[in-house]
């Protein structure tokens, strides 16, 4: 499979989970502020790192499911950045699917552009590196929030969520290839 096909396969699986959970819970995630979304991703990445370091786990969710959660929370973060706080908390599933697909389209284009320039260097990276990069991006988001969303020379919160999304997809592709 090509990278684009692998990317689409990962997204199809994660989006299916996301849409099913949206059907079950509605868009309860609309109450999350950006810092809360960042903390949800942080918790998942921190758990992955702990499992990697201890080489054991005690609860059922595996590393793969944590990367899937990170991917979906990154999309939640991107959607939340786009929506105004005065928009309704409950959104129709069809609208959510369109928003999800729109963010994935942007993320995939970014991945394609970076793969062009970097030559798919991510294929030679370790799962530990993806975890550390995600944690670093979360710390950047938290610092930008602490700076009232202002940056001097850096990308904004959305760029960090896009990178987190793509790092999670890369990790999942390599897990599916049994390289992690």
C-alpha cells in the first residue's frame, strides 16, 4: 500500500469510532476548552510513554488505541478552534462528519507536502520519538495558551494539532506494519 492508502485506512478506522461515539454521546466534547483538549492528548501520550518505559501495562487499552484517541482528540481540537463558543453544543452527526473530513483533508495535504520535502523520514523513526514529539507539541500548545494565543515567531495552536494528528497516524501506520 502507498502512504496515502495507509493514511486513508487509519483515518477510516478512527473516523468510524469517532462518528459512532458522536452518535452515542452527542458532541459533549464541545464543552472542552483548548487547554482541556490538550490535556486529554497529554494524558494519552504520557500513558504511552509510561508503558514504553515500564514495558508493561495494567489496564486494557493498548498503545494503538491511545494513538487512535490522540488522533481523534487532535481533530476535536481543530474543530473547536474553528467553532465559535456561541455555536450550539450539540451538532448534527452529518455536520460533525463534514468537519472531521475537512480537517483530515487539510492534515493529509500537509503530510503530503512534508513527505515531499522530508522524503518520508518518519518511516525510520521510533514509536518513542512520535510519543515525545506529541508531548512536545502539547507543551507548545499550553505555552501558546499561557501567552493568550500570541506567538512571535512560531506557528499557532492549529499547526501543532495538525502535527500531532499526523504523528499519531504515522505511529499507527508503523504499528499496522508491525514495525512498532
